[in-house]
C-alpha cells in the first residue's frame, strides 16, 4: 500500500518524507489556501517545491471545469515537473479530460469520487488514480469504507489498472481498514501516518528495557 500525505504544508511533507515511507503527496485548492498559497505563479512554484521534497507522485488540481480549460491547465501543470499528476474532478468534462490525458501519456487523479458508478467511469477513462473521499462519506452517515471495498471488487473483476487512492482519510483506523480491503494508496494528514506508530505497550516495554539496561551498567 502506498502512503501519500494530503497537505500543502512543506514542513509536514518534509517530516513524512524523513520517515522514508512516503510515496507521494496530494493537494487541493483548499489545502493550498490553508497554507496561504494564492496567485497562479505562487501555486505553480509551490507544486515544484513539493516535488523537490518527495520521491513520488504529486497531485496538482485543475481549477477549470470545461474540457479545453482543463487540458490547457493540466498540460501546464504536467510540464512543471515529471512527478506531477493532474487532478481532475469527476464531472462530464473531467471524464473527457482524463481520457485525453491518458491518450497523451499524462498521469491523472480523478478526484471528488463518491460512488461506484463514478469510479467505474474514471477507470474506463484510464485514470491513473481514482480518489474516493471516504471521510466525507462518513460525515454524511454513509460508509466510506464500503465504497472502497465495492471499487476493489469491480476493478478486480475487470483487471482495471486504475489505482484506488483512498482519500479524505481522517485517522489511523481508516488507513488500517483500507489496507485490509486492498486499497492501493491512502492519502491523509500526517497524524494518520504517525498515529500508526503509537502503542502503549511499546512505550512501556521500551521504558523497561532501558531501565533494566541501566541497572546492569
Ligand atoms: C484528496 O485528494 C483530497 O485532497 C482530500 O483527501 C480531501 O480530504 P478532506 O475531506 O479531509 O478535505
């Protein structure tokens, strides 16, 4: 399972990268705004800064919602750095844009996916990644993990190559359940990754080992 971090915060990206287990980064316009990154040029520069920190795919989202606009913007994003994956929303024009980019060898991440039908369309268009937002489904009392399981089953039925990128991951149990189901990738905040480290028995055990060592030395 690949681990992506879902942030535009460079310090958090550096911290995750330093663990040696980071496979990529996802961003979105809200995450960019949260870091105060505004204006086209600053946003493009920030994507390059992220690419220079991580080894792996970096999703950069288009703002246009029409086919021509998405193509123009996506091509500009893809030219920034070889690690860029163009993030396209799951709308009718988006499906066409994903197909275009697939045919032209540009990686895509189909975002804002909330149903199995949408995931099927993303795979048919050849998306590199499909991003079902499990946390946002949970927020409206719908089981996000169920959607991951359904997509896994359907993609396996037809051997679709599109990777299931479990997005809107909020906590460690999302990560663990996604791994059990067989999601290819998860993207979440730094806490959903570092939280996996924690176990009280590890802390108690280590404290005892160190204390016992000190007794003998
Ligand atoms: C995915 O690519 C999105 O950036 C993200 O996971 C959305 O997460 P949120 O629902 O916590 O905003």
